[in-house]
């Protein structure tokens, strides 16, 4: 399957399911959909500015577009294209902005996918969509949470592996250093295989200490990183690598280390 066809269809994470009818009323361009998503999300770091009860923090664990929309409608039943007042918005990390945009873009027939990486040393996820007029993928910074240059996780991983990148410069709410670099590489591999996890999810090899990795496992991750950096030319080989290597596959149960609630196990959609 070619990449544009692949990323134009929904995944089990991005499918709006019971809320498909609400999507049908949304605009159809990437720029307009970016504005819609921005009007629905609230940076979780700003929650103390608004009268938000602690129970709302649990909604940050929502992994599907359907669950996110259900949460939004429980606080405000206006059409999705209507920007919510700040207290009524979905408490979001960069992953939520990216995932919801990808969901809405695919519904509009726009090829879209999420990417994991870093901005100014901090963990960051952004969506990209294919501009058919310019015949290229374009990345969006919908949230504005990390406005610096986006560096793909694969780039940082390979730089760290060859000793050119200092792992201590990379941080997130749940972990840091080489552990975080590995986790973000795993999240990018998963997203490019349409397994759009949350940025604080950890699974399979990203739960293992790096000093326990075999040479073969490290070589597999190096290969995946190289394929990610090859763009669409490396996708078929990346998809095959994912299908054949259990260590990078997303299992049914992942570990979640969110910034505002305790760590827990979570079941993800098939």
C-alpha cells in the first residue's frame, strides 16, 4: 500500500466511531482543522489557572478520538467547530493535539500522521499532513506548547548512539536522558504504524533498561531510526520490521506515566 492511502484511513485510535456525524460538519482543510483542534484543547500545564476539578485529570488518559470527544461533550455540547471556553476544553499534552488533528484530517480525506520527537530538549509530538498541492508532508505546531524546532526522535537516537548527542539534555515529566530518547523513538515507530499512543505511554522495549539490550535489539532500533529518517522511501521496510519484531510492537497492555496522576496499566485498542 502506498503511504498516502495508508495514512488517509483511520486507525483504531483515531476512528471517531459513534461521533462520525459530528465530524461530517467540520471544515475540510488542514489549516481550518488545525484551528478547530486548537479551540478544543487546554495545555495540561495551565490547569491551575481555571476552576477544574481533579477528576478531570483522568481524561488525559483517553487514547482514542472517540473517548476524547466524549469527554469534551460531557462539559460542553456545542459543535466541535465551536471553540470552547478554557475551563471546558480537553486537558491535553502535545500528543492529544496531534492525535485529534490526525483523526479529523483523515476523516476529511487528508493523509495525516503523528510524529514523536523533541523541541528545545523537551519531549514533543506534532502532526503532519500531506499537502497535495505542493506534493510534500507539512508539520503543524497546533498547540504552541513547544515552539522551538522539532527534531525527530530517530535523529536524536542515532546522534546519541554515535556519541554526538548528550542524553542529559532531554527531559519530560515522566523520564529523561537516554531512557526518554528510547521511549520517543518507540512512540514514533508506533505512530508510523498507526498506533497513536500517548506521549507518556511506555511499552515493550521502552520499559527495559538500555544496559540490558542485546546487540541485535540495538541494531533493530538503529535500523528503525534510519528507516524513519528515510521518509516515505523507508516506510514499507519499516512496516515489515514492525510486523516481524515483537520488541517494537505495541502490546494490548501498556504502562502509562502521566504527569498529573499515578502510573498505571492501560489497555489499548486492537
